[in-house]
C-alpha cells in the first residue's frame, strides 16, 4: 500500500427532494423523490487500477463526482399493513491514473421492497424485506500463479431477503427472524488465501455477503422511565 501527501477534502453538494401524501379511501399513500449531486474538488482516492496488486491512496487529479437518485412509495392501510417500495440509482465516478472510471465495489443501483403487519392491539408484528443490489465494477485484475485472473471485470446483481416476527408483551418483547435467506454468498472473497504473505494475497475485494443464511432470536425489555 502506498500513501501520498493528502489535502483536506473539498466538494460542492447540491440536492433537491419532494414528497406528496394523499389518500385512496382509507389508505394513505406517500410518494417521495430526491436527487443529490456531489462535485469533488479535492479528494483522497483509493486507487487499485493504476498498479494492479497494490492499493495507492493518492490525491485526486481530475474529475470526481456522485449522482444519486432515489424514489420510494409507501402504502399504509388502516388495518396494520404497510408496504414500501424504493429504488436508488447511483453514478459515482473518479479519475484513476488519468481515466474517469466507475468507483469500484459500488453497486450501480439498489431496489427495496418491505412489508410490515401488526395485528390488532399490536400483539404480533411481522416484517419482511427484500433487497436487490445491482452489480458494479471491479478494479483491474492481475494474473495469479495458476494462470487465472484474480477476479472478473464486474460483479453481478444479487438478492437478499430478511424476515422478523415479534411478539409484544407489556414490559418486553420476543423476536425471531432470519437474514440473507436467499443464501447468497460471494465466492472467494479473499484472493489467494492459502498464502497470505505472498504478493497475490488480496482481502479487500468484498462486494457482497460472505455469510449465508442466518437465524436469530432475542428479547427486548422496556423499563419505562427510570
């Protein structure tokens, strides 16, 4: 890893957002949209591309910017059910070795769908979340001793599903659920792991989950005002 003398980060930020709420019968609908733009004038750049196999932390020399657009819609019924759908589009680019490229290890988009339901008197609550993480660019690869490339040029989109059930009591609640129930796992997140002292070892190319489906259970206490 090589680190150059760095300057303080400077950037211009611009943004706009709007929301609108209306009713369809007894159902509440909330629409929201927002856009943000960041133009970096001075920035520390993590550069994997100029010299594959090395990580250089250098001062920005060129353009660097971020466009982020997000919209979401929430539907709330009077019977304890709420559903939200959201989509975020991300365009982040920086200059690496004189070339304006996508920021590596950054998903191009994210899509989210959540649903929550509470029974009458809020005794039981059910929550489910589905998320689709868009693919993105990987840094320039290098050739391993076995002749294979360290990784491909891009990583693909992947889904994740989370679920939780909660039982409420007067002074505590019990909850149980699961995470990453789609059981998606990134293959070989650590490159050349058998020889961590070699120049081919690379532990930082992590862009997705490294653990499969997980289950959990817990309890929360409500002590009120102390």
